[in-house]
C-alpha cells in the first residue's frame, strides 16, 4: 500500500500521463491507476484532482454520450498539461535517482542493515 501523503505528491502527474494516452473519463482513470498498482484509489480521490487539473487548464473536459447510461465527462490533455507532465516526469526521475543513490550508498544504516540480513549471507559485522 502506498501511503496517502506520498501518493498526493505524484498522483496528478500519473493522471496526466493516463489522460495523455487516450481521452478518458473518471471511472476509467481510477481503474487504470489500480491496474498500474495504485490499488487503494477511489473515485473520491480522483475527481477532486480532475477538477483541479481542469481548473488549471492542464486538461479539458467534454460531455459525450455513453454507450450505456447518461453522458460521461471525458477528459483530454492540453498542451499546457503535456508540458506539466513532462516536467513532472523529469522531476520524478531526478528524485528517483537521488533516493536510489541514498539507499545504495555504503555506510548508510539501510545499506549496512540490508547486507547483514540478506538471506544466505552471514552477518560478519
């Protein structure tokens, strides 16, 4: 499970990526997020983010007839949204590298502890 505080910082960028691939609607976005491993998401989490993204002109919405039932609000990404998504991904890569470096660095408590507790390895230290 991804802690909600950690998720808040990255979810908008991930939603922009999903919308950038294909025009889609809220429930489908939620299901795609779950398929990618964001298992604890609900539509109640997604819709406020969609409204904020729309208000900030990162996505645009259009009501379209649904194959079943009432019209659905479909979202597509704007040029401003594509730029934001690319900036998010660059920042994510930088953060990911920094965290990876931190946790791989010899001498940190995590790296040292990991070596001592790996299966099949004897604790020497």
